[in-house]
């Protein structure tokens, strides 16, 4: 195997061009970056790590791995109403990505980052590149700006609020099953649509910042709708109920449920959707739906906040469902 580029050669070739727009990145020639924030703005910071075999498949295309790593962080920013502007990147590369194979992999990886930098308006600020004996690991820390004191947190839901969800539910979880070969009976277009949603999340950056002043609490759905709504309920000190018949489902997810009704539980508790889950006072329902239309993101009312604790899912008959797990847990 040829030696390929060393650490600094890789930084200069693949990553320094991604930092050209951000003066504070200093061309990635220093070990730190400079971040300025104008008056009336706060910086929102979020970090997510993705590991091969857990958050993406080991043979996923490098550009798609890069874009997913960036987008799951952008989704966290959108969920607080922040507009992204920069990020740092850590790559822990296994032995089979040393030398020229690693250079080729990183070239495609950097191309994926460049695509999403252009789409979402942010730049690389810095990071680190290391080797590991274990699986490939990618960690991104993303930075966004929000008006001072206006960030939407998980703590503001109140009894009587309505529960809303952007986009559609279950595509990510079922997309993983498609790629793993454990979901059968779908047409090729439906299977491909689900796999694409797993590999390439759609962070709702056109919607999240516009919900400032309307949403009382918000987060993105990364570990499952029921479990993530439980986080909002716990932090806000309330309870919630959602109704199965109100869930927004894509044609592919609907087809999967028609083939196997048991898949409903995976839709409710599976992760990787990265849709915005938020609450708002019932008096603001019309404003929320009108805003969603102008943002070009479908939004559906799926439930209501109550004073009592816990999250209930009501089936088509209005009876509470029993679920095996509320959502994904790392430990």
C-alpha cells in the first residue's frame, strides 16, 4: 500500500478549502478558531458523533456519510431556532483508510461536506484527524446564531398546547431496515425512498428559526417520536398524548404498514427522522400551519399536552397502546 498523504497533507488538501469562507478559521493553520457574534445574538453549539455500524453502514458512500454527519447537527440547531454558520470536524479513521485508500475516501467525504456547506450556508472552522483501531467515527460540532433570549428549548410546553411534527415519520427507521435487508414486501421505488431518508436527513432549517415566538418547546426526532416527546414532557413537567391516525406517513411507510401492521411500533419508536417535534398554544394553530406553508415544510398536528405525566399513544379506537420501548437508547 502506498503511503499517501500525511495528516497535514490531508488537512491542506481536503479540509482547508472548506474553511475558505470563514475568516476566523485562519485557513486551518492554527489549533483554534476565532468566532465573533454581533450584539443581540447568542451562539448555539451542538455536537453529535456517528460511528460506522451504529449510525451509518460501513459501506455507505463517503459523501453520504459526510452529509449525514453534518445534517444531524444542523437539525439540532434548527430545533432551537438557530441559523447555522460553522462547524468543527473530528475524523477517527481506521487502519484500512490509511495511505492512498484513505485519501480517495476523504476526497469523496470532503466533496459531500462541500455540497452541504453550500446548501446550508456554513463553513468548516477546524477540528482534528486521528487514527483508531476501532470502527470509523465522525464527530461534528456545529454552531448557529439565534436572537438573544429567543432560543426554543424543551422546557416550555404547557397543558393545552398542541403537539406538531414536521415532514413524515418512520422513514429513517424503516430505511435502515431496508439497507439491512430485514424489511421485505416493498416496491423498489419505496425501498429506495426509505433508504435515501436514512442516509440523508432533511434538517428543517427553513422552518425552525421561523417558529421562534410560536413554538413553546421543540426538539428534533432522532431517537424515536415517543421517546423524544417524553423528553419534552419530562423537562416541561407535563404529559402528552398522540393519536396514531394523525401521524404523517410517507407513501413508502404507509405501504410498509399495509404489508405488516406490526411496523407501526417501529414508526413510533424508531429514530433517524430528524423532523421537528414541537408544541404551541392552541390559539396559535392557524399561525403555525400558515408559517409551515410559507416555509415549504409540511406540518401536522399529532396530539396535545396534558398536565399529567408520561406519554400516551392512542390507537385507532382511542385506546392506549402498549409499546415495547419508547425509543432508541445508546446504553
